[in-house]
């Protein structure tokens, strides 16, 4: 389906990933022979992550933009149904599978837990994801997502296509923001050349995509074939003026396509020309290049850096083990006994560091809660009313119009509530960037600076204890210096904290591959995601039922202006009342979510500091066990250490070669 050149790019990436996995497996054998249990656990997790990692491509767009047709064109088959109404569908994840099948995943149930996924016939997908009652109103959807497995080449290359329902409804925006925006590798935003760049589309791009750090958005301007030939250049210039500044790639990230032509060209060999002229093959090549170079580079370099850390640590352990193996059993036992008090002191230091993080969390929650509630209060007391005073209805009720008055009122209600919803979303995004994020950034950076200082003192004490146990090994040619040990631990602790906090592999790379400052920026971006999510969770004026306000309006509607003013007033009142009712709960949920995320820093730091202490115990216990087996065993182990050095050098050299190849992708 995708062009051969694209497939070759994916194939090259897969080859390099296989090489990386092979290096991890070889390093694991070395770690096992050195009794480095903590690092073994780290690399086992790394191996699982590297093997399971895929390229996730999220396709977004409002209704009636041709999004489903575009996805089907990429997949080369009419895989996904087109959705006719807002809020009728769920998120679909299209993945590789030799057998065509679909799995429905249920939403969480507070009473009965989570039901197991249900397999459904692929030709009945629409019956399950489009739910209507007898009068055509949409009921609550019981499903979280649909996994669709399909034997398609682009998916076999390791690409997952995530199809979201249209963005016209704010509940869908919340779902997409919550589950996907922090984890996907590429965002494809589908627009229509016939209505290019509506205000709601631009709001979503600015408030949700860009604020979450997506700098390389692909803008897909569909239906260029529907535009008269003489007007196409002006349409393209219009698109460039609106969209180029919203993606780091500029004009190169804006594509004009004919999705239907591409789909029909792939379904019918006689329509090959339509495929060639559709613009889709060129887009696919560019997407493949982006994924396998920019994103693929990160997927290999970040794990490679973790392997480098394991190699560095193994090189430090080898001379320590050699010295201990050459030291008599009685001396090791005496030193180990003397080390118990320092080990207990290290445990106390660890507890004090964790207590500091706990206190930080306790201090942060009320501050976030107060700031959030103040935002909602200002919204309800002044801003919403001010917006509606100056807002002019675009399509007001007109009694002489050949359309039922009730139907006109419904449209005006929909217009007003969408206007207010967009304004609130934009206002919240502005508040996040101007108030919440700077507040959290300063607090988080102060915490991390303090953790760096405390970790440095902790490492110094760990290294001093190692010197006492090993008696001079630190001065040997092969031993790692204190400065290297300090950097190693700080990277491990802080990067692990970042990875835990952000909850995905790409986030961990912020700490491990690019340093603490970049990681901190990623943490703040995650708080922005939380803000958007909890600002609107359970907040339902977005789905106001027009009938709730129509009855009272129609009865006294004898003046057009009076009718339109009543609609504005009624919808405004609904929004204000809902915000006042829910503001405390929303602030509570947001503050809880923020401190829960920061709590993951505490977990990561606790685990890493604890592992440093345990590593000392593991190494000494291992050496004691080996020496108790007799001198012949000791000589064999010393010989094995020399062999391990050579194996480490080979892995390190091959890793350097792989890194060089990837860096030039």
C-alpha cells in the first residue's frame, strides 16, 4: 500500500531495532554473570519496551472533513466506517494482524470492574460504535475503544493508526487529550479545502496540540480536487497563512490531497492514475521519513543510552569484584560487618529525601486547588457575562424564515453553547500557560535542584562506603571516578522520575537522552494535559439539550431580538450555574491529579536510592558466596571477569557504531 521507498525506510529502522535488542540481550547475560540484579531488571524492562514499541499516528479532524476516507486511503481498503453524527463513535486503533478481527474494549465500571474485551465481526463495527435510541438521540457509549487488526503493509511496518471521532464535541476532545496526545509519535490533522481552518479547528490546534508540545503537526488539506483549478493556488496560500506558523516544519508539513481518489485508486487497479495524482503517496513517504528518522532516532538512541549506563556500571563493578575475590574471606567479613552502620545511615538519608518530596507534595496541593478555584470563580462571576454582552449570533432566529422556529432556536442554542465552550477552553489554556505552568515550573525546578544536591551527597557516601569495602579499588585504572558515579546516579534517578511521571517511553527519553532541564519541561507539559482534562471532566454544559431552554423562550417570543437575547441569556445561565456548582470538585480533581503525578517522582527516587544501597549488599553477598566455594572457583571467576571485559568492549563498540548510523538517519 505504502510506497516501496517508505517500506524500505521502515525496514531499515526495524533492522536497527533488532540489532539494539540483540545488544540488550548480550548485555543482560553479562549483568547476570556480575550479579547486577538492579540493572538486570532495568534492562529486562527496556528489552520489553523496545520490542513492543510502535509508531503511533493519531489522525484528528472535525466532522465532514473526509477523515475516515483519508485513513481508509492510507490503509488501502474500506476498513473504517464513516460516522454520520457527533458523539456516535469511539476511538479506533488500527494494528497489524494476519487475521482480520475487531476487539471492543469496555469503559471502566465502578460497580463491576472492567469487562473483558469482546470480539465482534468486522462487518458489524458500525452497529456497535454508533448507538441510538428510538428517537435518534445518542445514548452514553459503553465502550472505551476499538482495536482493529488488519493485514496491511503499513501496519506490519510497525505503524498504528489511531482514528478519533470528530472533534466537534468537547467530550471527544477530552478523551483524545487524556489518552493519546502525550504518547503519539505523529499527529495528522485533516481539514477540508472547502472550509479551511475554522476557528474551532484553530482553537484545538493551539490549545491542545501545540500546548502539549506537538511541534511537527502534519496538516492534511483534503478535497483539493473539489476546488476549481484557477482557485487552487489562492486556497494553498490561504492554508499556508493559517497553518504554516503552527508547525515547526512550516509549509513542508501542509499537504493537499484527494483522499477519495487515493482510496478508489487502491481499490481499483484501473484507477491507478487517480492514486498517483491524489497527493497521498507523497504524504506517506514524508510521514515514513519523519517517523523513521526523527521519531525512530529517539526510539533507538534513548535505549542505547540506557545500555551505555549498564556498560559503564559493569566496568566499575569488574575491578571491585576482582579486588574482593583476591581478598581473604575473613577480611571481607570484617569489612562487611563494619559497613552495616554506614548502610543504615544511607537508609536514613534515603528516608529523609523521600520525606522532603512528601512535604513538597503536601504543600503543592492546596496551592493548585486555590488557583484553580479562583480561575473558575472569575469565569463565572465576570468573564462569561462579558463575552456574551458583545457576542452577536451568526444565524439568529427569524420568524419569517421558511423553517420551524423551534428548529431555529435549537441551532442558535448550539451556536451559543459552542461559542462559550470554545471561549472557556481558550481561556483555560491561557490561564495554564500564564499562571498554572509558571507556578508549577518554579516549584518543580526548586525541588529537582534540591534533589540533585541531596543525591550528590548520597552518592558521595555510597562511594566512600565502596572504598572502605573494597580497600583501594577506586584508585585502580579501571575503576570509575566519583564524578562519573555521581552523574550516573543522578541521570538514573531523575530520568527515571521523568519517565514515571510522564508515563510513556518518549517521556523517559527527555531525562535520559537530553538531560534534566529538558525532562523538567516535559513534566510541565504533562501538567498542561492534566489541566485541560480536569477542567472539563464531568462538566456538561457542552451537551446542553436545547429543549431545556426552548419551551420558555417560544411562549413569549413575539420579538426577534427578544428571542435571541433570551437564548443567549438562558445558555449563559446554564454555563455559569454549572461552573459554580462544579468548581470545587473540578479544582479538587485537578490538584489531586497534579500531586498524584508528582508522587511518581517520589516512587522513582525511592526505588533508585534503595537500589544503590541494595547493589552494595548484592555484590558483597555474591563475592562471599563465590569464595566459600573454594579457591579453584575464585580463579575461574577471575578468568571470567577478564573475558567479560572483552565482551563489554565488543558490545560498546557495536553500540557506538549503531548510534553513529542512527544519528545520520
